[in-house]
C-alpha cells in the first residue's frame, strides 16, 4: 500500500505543530549557551581540557550556524546538506557540554534538526535568531582570547 502525499492542509498543519513544538528550542538553545559561557569560568584549572574543548566545538558550530542563517537572511533557499553538517557539528558539541549542562547536551544532540529548521520563519525571525547567535558567539570568542584583546 503506497502512502498518499500530504495535502496542502495536512502539510500546513504539520508545519504549524512543528513550529509550536520547536520554536521554544531555539530560544532554549541560546539561553542555555549563554548560561554555559558563564559556567565555563568556574571549571577548575585541572579540567581546562574540558573547557577548551567546549569553547572550540561550540565556537565552530556557532560560526557555521551564523553563516547559514546569513544566507537565509538574504532569502537563499534552505540547503539540506548544510543543515546536515550543522546537525553533525552540534552533535559533536553535545558530549563535552554534557559535563556542564545535560539539558543543553540533549538539545544539541537531537536526532532530527529540530531547533535548526527555519520552516515557516519570517525574514524578521531569521534575522532575530541570527542576532542572538552573534551575541552568544561573541561570548565564546571572548573566552577564547585574553581579556586584553577585547579592551
């Protein structure tokens, strides 16, 4: 028995349900990344390798995600290959970040690109999320360099 393709109404309902369930994930991701940035200062010096790994992996994932959202801001179509690469990068963030925040690790390692999907987002929402990514990315960049560089 072959599956029938989704009708426009069913597809719209699916997207609406998806948006309700996962839009909060975008905000949770940003909020938790901000929290983790502050927690990184409290990691004991003998565990600096955990701190360094988190900073490097999160910074890579943020940089690539910001690049992708910039392309979306310019009304470029979604790119499944890029989204797949981003899911892999965020999945690699999950393991080290689990030492500090288990919920964030789960959010980063979701099997589907739940929080990444920009389906149904307005241009303003894409721009707003891009700005939030920039903000949290600057926090992680500051962790990577001596404070004197930022003054």
